[in-house]
C-alpha cells in the first residue's frame, strides 16, 4: 500500500492540510483567538455581507451552526465583529467587521504565504495543471457530499465544457485553467 500512488497522494495532501493547521495556530496565538475565528474574520473581509449569516458560514466551513455561533459570540465579545439585524426577520442577522476585526483579518489574510512560496517555483504550466486537478478533486468530494457545495466553476449553472474547453455563460467567454474560479461571487448552484 505504501507504494500505491493514490495512497502517496492522499498522504501528501494530509501533510499539506497539517501545514494549514500549523499556520492558523501560529496566527491564532498572536491574536488570542481560535483558528476558526481567524478564518471567519478573513471570510468576512473577503466576502459580501449577504454571505455573512451563521447558517451560510456553517456551510462554508462544514461546521454546525452551534459551533459557528459560539465562535461569532467570542468575536462579538472581543469587539472584532458587530451584529447587523435583518430588517425582515428579527431572529436573523449578518455580521460585519469592526475596525479592529478588519485590521486582524488584513494581517492574517496572507497566513498561507509559506505555501504560496513553496508553490511559486513550479512554473505556470505546472501550477495551472495542479490547480485544475485540485478543482476536480474538490468537485468529486462535493458531489459525494464529503464537503459542502463549493462556489466554483464545476458546480455552477453558468459553466459548460466542450472539447476540454471551459466556458462561462455568465461572462460569455472561454476560460483558461488559471481563470477557473474556486470562490466565485456570481456562482449559481446547479439544480
């Protein structure tokens, strides 16, 4: 089994996953918040307010609503987030970064820079191939409900493929491998 290439690839991915945990823990120690709280702050910084509800954050991070809610309570208490009540539903709210929360999110946004530095020497062709293959793995895991639906081209109604050429019907253009999206604001889930 140790010589099986599929096994070796999964072991390599597990080691990369471990790297994310280590890098997030380093950031969390500096700011006195948990790794998931850092991820929530970064998500708030990089996404529109309509995506910042507890239920959507729970889906995003594949966590329970209770776990996300607990993390948000801590971030509210530390004054890194504020609640924005929903005008139509008194029980619902979105969250918004405070100035201090935005500062921490901006400082931690590049926590993956060590990985980016490791990827950089691969060259553009190898990076595009790696990215495309990772998207296919993520798509497969999503289709098997191992992870939640991702806002990427392969799971979008706007996406089509013909003769190995990707096309976005929303943008009305062909997409190269490097133009494929993994977190698209215009994503519309395939129904």
